């Protein structure tokens, strides 16, 4: 998927670099150098907008205001200022996030990509995560189409992880929210449950990984 | 113009015309009263026997008549002297030698002829403004039958000829028999009877020389009053002038001392208030100056520290770049560890500048922390994302976990993000290669908890205690690496303290260091949500 990104940045070197890195990441980037022009364009033609605040022609905050009055396309603000009030003002005006210079290109691309696929946390009846599929209503789990029998705790553990694929979930949270409260819920008990679950999931068990210092996560991609 | 000069001039300008005006008015009133008295005297004398005496012997008539001492045949009413300044027409008292005054009015004028004669100038009363009166009679043609009568002044005569009943003026008598010249007031008046040798009477008031000064008599009282006024005003005003001068000197002294010395105002009037107002203003100025000086000192220190601290990593970075360039020029494969180190130095530079900025703010700002409601989830993502490149380069696995819900906090966006970034950066920078760093945001009741832990070399108890005690204020930014931690941690600690958040460093169960930040969550829904 190639999403169209618009960058508004007046600095030649930085602008060129950002476009280069976005393009390398497989994104289609256009580049505007002044605020005046940015003020007049239709933001809905892009999937995401990257906006520098110090611009010739018009201030970034004014551009942001104008865009926000037209549509809700995500806007990532680039700020060179440490001044909290500018960031706060940008967020108040509807910016989705900001980055303070200096930043690494990798950081910017990651932020753009995260923003583009921001998950909608709607309560889906059916959750799919790589080879694993959960029928939440019926409380059934399928791996590669074949149903896997899970205990109540195991199912809820898997569901908790699958609801936020790729995100590390803290052990403490899982102990509190997944393990039955009546029993002595300890992190050791949790680890036992996870280990059983992993075994039951078979090949897909590799998707369920331990995260150092935190807990567990369920990777969304298939792990061979 | 000086106050005293101005005062003196004002008094002069006021008192002088006042005195002159008073004297003038008083003179006019006195003159008018004298004339009235003279006319009254003349009419009274003529109507009470004078006419008869005159008509009997016009050739010798003159009043007072010549008579021997003690002869009081001729009396008349005394003219009034309303101001009491001049003497009555009869002299100093009812029994004065020349005084018919108080003699009981209409005593028949029996004597006539030569015995009516009286040599002028006899028995003149002494004292200032003493005067002698005399009457002369004339017929309607302005001629007198008495050859001794003086000729009427043409001006007075002309006035009467034009129909006036009374004409008055002054006159002068030439010196005679060694006596000095004399003058006085004279009036020519028509009598009620229009014919006969006494139809017109000349009345004269001859002012006798006073022993005292006439000037003093006339100007004395007003001048005295004016002088008194001037003196009283000066006495009242001069201390005031002195105090104003003292106040001026006090203000100068205070200003010269940089507003440390008070102006010093005693008493309890407006001048004292002025002095106190100066003191208050001086204190404010001093406060302002001190604040500016503090700020300037801190700013100067910031610039010095920054310059000093930035040069080292910059030098290291330049060294890396030159090495890389040499390798590239020689068509050699660049050393990846060199590239990574260069990256780390660049990254460190950025963090250092931000920390020095934060330190300057924490140090110089007496203002309270400016809080905004913001999402801690986003903040953690930013702080972690910021270190991802460095962690990857170092082979450190940097992971983070957020709760399923949004956790909001009210904090200074820049400072708090700096604090969290510092903890993550420290963990990555000083963690071991191939190690781990985990950042966890959790919720415990109404509190948020941010934990940053690593499996690096960790710290000893002793070092841990030192880390807690340390303040960025006492740290030169470059002396911060003894345990692989430093300015960043100090800033993080101070930021938390200023926010009222908990800050704890401890040895992690997994080995390495664990930093724990803890504070109240922003109440859901309340406040202005400013961070997505």
C-alpha cells in the first residue's frame, strides 16, 4: 500500500532527507516549501500531512487551523522549539502528534506508519492475528482453520493479547485482568498458563513471544 | 528656581503691592476724613458766631481770632476725626491751648475786633501730624476785606465760579521768620448765605512738623504687618525646604547604594509618605535588579556550560566523520561501530542541549511548572521512539508496554517528556550490548507508574545513594559519567520533584537499574485536554 504523504518544510536539506526516507519506506511523498501555498490546498487529498511550524508565507499553526477546519486527515507537526506552549497549541488545534527536532529519520517513518495504521479499537466479534483466529462471541479459537480447545483462562489470555497485536502487555496487567481473582494469581501462574497456551497453539505458538522486562505479546505476522 | 528663592520672590511680589495698596487706601480715607473734619469745622465755626464776628469786622476777621492766653470766648464744635489719627481741629485735647473742641459748642461770640486776632503758630501742639486750623472770609467776588487774608488759589476759585459749593486742595506756605515752609489741606466753601463779606470761607489745616517720622506714621503699621507676614511664612516654610533637601539627599544616597540604604523619612506628614514611597519603589527596583542579575548569571552559566559541554561530543563526532571519510576515500568498507558511535554522539548532543535547556529553566524559573493535560501513552511512545535508532545500533532491545486505556497526566509537556527520555536514554546508552531496556506504563488506582528498567551493569548501593542525593545544580555536565548516569538523571529527578511526582532509583530484579516515576493521573474528563 502506498499512502500519499504531504510534507511542508522550508529547509531544503531537511526536506530532501525526509522525502528520501519516506520514499525508501515505500510511501509516496510530495513536498511543499512555503506556508502560503499549504494554506490554500485541500488536505483531504493526502493520507497524512507532515507540517513544520516555522514556515515562510504563513505560520504552521495557521495552516494547521485551516486544514482542521476542512477535514480530519492526520497531521504530524515538526517543531524545533522546546517551548511547551507551541506544542500544546498545536495539539489543541488538532495536530495528532508532534516531533521535536532533532529526530532520527527512522523515528519519523515509524511515527508516520503507526499513524497510518492506527487501529480502531472496536470490539470485533472475530479477531485475526496471523494464523490465529478468535471467534469472540462463541469463544472458539482456530489456528490455520483448525479449532484449538482452550481453557477459559487460556482463551482470555489469548484474547487480551490478540486485541492489541504486536503490543507488549505487562505481566502485572495480565495477572490482574485475566487470571481469575479468586485464586492466587501470581506471575508464575501466568507463565504456566502462557506456556500451556503456546503449546496448544502449535506452530502458531511462536507468535506468542516473551518481552523482556514486560510480559508477552502476540505478533501479528506469521512466524515460520 | 530654588524653592526658597521662589518663596522670597512670591512674598515680595505679594507683600509689596499689598503694603502700598493698604497705605494708599488708608491715606485716601484719612484725607477724606480730614477734609470732612475741616469742612465741618469751618461750617460749625461760621454758623456758631463766626458769621457775626466776620460781618461785624470783616477787615480783621480771621479764625482763630487773635486773643490772649486763657481767652475762650470763641468756641465751636470740634471736627470729627474718624480714624483718630490726626488731631482734632482744636489740638490735643479739649483744654488744649488752641482747642475750642469740647468747649460746649454755641457759646456766643462776643469778642470782636482786634481782640479776635491771634498770631498764627502760637502754642502749636507737639507730636506727629499735629495740625493747626484757620479760617479766612471772602465776599462773593472772592475778595477779602482782611488784608492779611491769603489770596485764593485760582484753581479753587475757578471751581467755585463754575458753581461748586466746595473745592479743596493742598497748599504750601513759604518759610517765614526762620521757620521752615509748611503745607496742608485747604478747602474753599460757599456758606449758606450768599452775600456779605463772609459768603465764602477758606479753611486751612496747617500740618505742623512732627517730631517722629511722617513716613513711619503712614507706612509703619502696614509695613509691620507685611514684614510679620513674610517672617511667619518664612519660618513656616524654611523647615519644609530643609526637609525636601534632606529627602533629596536621602534619595540620592539610596540610589547610590543600589537602593540598599533606605531614604529615611521621619515624621508623619506627606513628606514622610513621599519618603516611604521612595523606599517602597526602591525596594521594588532592587528586587527587579536582583532578579535580572540572577537570570543573567544563570543565562551566562548556561551558555558557558553549554559551550563547554557541547564541544567534547562535537569533537568526538568530527573525529568519527573524518575517520569515515578516510575509509570512504580509500574505498574501504566503513566500520559500522564507528558509524554507530558517531550516531550516538550526535544523539547525545541533542539530548545534552535539551537537558541544559531544561536545567536552565529549572534553575532560573521561579515560576511554577506550567501544566497541561496530556496523554502519557503518546509521551512514552515519543520518548521510546526517540531512542530506537540508538538502541538498534547498539544492539539493545528496547521494548515498551502501554495499558489498553489512555492514561492522562497534568504536567509540563517538555520537561516531563525530557525526564522520561533521559531515563530511557540512560538505560540504552549505558546498558550492555545485546541487553534489554523495557519501558512500562501502568496504572495503580488513581496513579500512573512509569518504570524504566535495563539489564545493564547496574549500580552499587553506595552509587545508588549518591544518585539520589545528587543535584544537577552541583554537577558540571561533564562530570556526570562516573556510573554511567548523570545530568540526565538529575534533571529527571528534579522535574519529578517540581511536579510533585515520585522518583525512585533501585536495582532491578532482572539486574541493572530500575527507575520508577509515580504520580496522580489527571481526572478523567476534567481540564483542557491538550495532548492527543
